[in-house]
C-alpha cells in the first residue's frame, strides 16, 4: 500500500488555519511565539475545548487564542503544583515501605517469594529492578558487592530509591494481605485497610506519569476510578463523586486523594492554599469540566 506524505504546515499557514476555523487572534507576534515554542499540535490539546461538538475543527463563536493560552498556562502551573505534592507522597511512601519491611523481612525482602501473592508479578518486578540497576549511575548502586553481601541486589534502602512510583505501587499491591505490615502502612496514611492504599497509590502513580510527561491534566478523563471511602481517620470529603458518573474519573477526585495523602506525607503543607490561589488567578477555567462539585472548598479536606 502506497503511503501518503502528510504535509506539515508552516507557521504562517498554521495561523491561517486557525483563523479560517474561527479562532480570533489578537496578537500575531505572541501567537507566532507559542506556535513556534509550544507547537500547533500540542496546543490543539487545549483548543479542542473551544471547538464545536457537531462541526469538525470549527471554533465556537468568540473563541480566542488568548483563551487557549490561559488554559495551557493554567494546566502547566497545575502540573508543577501537583508534581511538588506527588514528590512528597512518593518519597514518604518509599521511606515507609523500607522502614516497615526491612526490620521484619530483611534487607532484600522485595525478592522474597514467601511474602508476595504472585510469583509471576514478582518476576516482572525483579526484571524491572534489574533493568533499573543496570542503567543506574548512582554511586550507592555501583558500590554494591554481590560476593561480599551474598545478595544479587543492593539492599532495599538502596534499590527502592531508584525505582519509579509505579513499580513501588506494584510491589505494595503484590504483598500478601496477611503480612501485617501491609495494613500498618495503610493505617499510617489514615486508611483502614490496604485495599484503599493499593487503589490510591495507583491513582497517584498514574497522575504523576501524566505530570512528568507534560500531558494535559486539567480536563482529562482518567481511566481508573479511585476506590470510594466514606469513613476516614483524617479530614475527608462528604460529597463524594458518584462512581457511576464521570465526576469519579475527573481531576477533582484525583487531587482529593493527593490532598488526603499529604496529611501524612507532608503535615502543614500549603497545597490547599496554592490550589485555591491558582484557581483565583485563572478564573476563566471551567471547574465543572474538572469534576469540582458544588461548595467543594467548604469541605473539611480543604481547610
């Protein structure tokens, strides 16, 4: 089958395309800058929300390039805010896993088949660990002496430091539920059972990946629904998004979980204040599109 080369539009053509589709451009110099340094197809992720549903590529009446940039800048600042919070949670979760598991199950507990549900999942995790160890240039990894230590891998307090949050969440999920430390770890985060922490760290891991790869966050529909909880040890929300509705897969519910885990990971943090400050700065952002519920800011979680 003969391939058809798709021509790439030059900057002047990109501006013409947007104008022909009905987007108002007030500042040609600024528009050129964003198209050159951010990119037409990256910005398309944002201007899609200003387009008509029933006419392909056509913009709604009155839509402006300034609105596109506001949404883009809001999303960028939101990612930076979330990355700061997610880093605190990741560092905390890693430290707690090490502190709880090592004294009881040894320095290399993460390879111990007896404490995990699935050997197949464990093998997959060990393959990931081996790849990460091989490409790591950290001094504390390079200094590991297999002959002297008697272990193939560096101890958990070194190995787990180079693993992604996604891999850490897989390790936790695979720990057997009758391992008491698994429940203790969930209790430390104000959650009654490990099943909630399993769900919530997966949410955090996915959200972190999107943020780290500069993906659109604000109006995204997430694939996974966080496990619902009503009674908690720490301040939580009373108005919980219905699991059968889209709100449960939108950003608001995801960041509620981030805020809750921060109670433990970073007491006294200013995440709530900084989020509200950001929403005030960008008043044109559609909170409903992010799943924010009525009077959300009056919930105990956000005080």
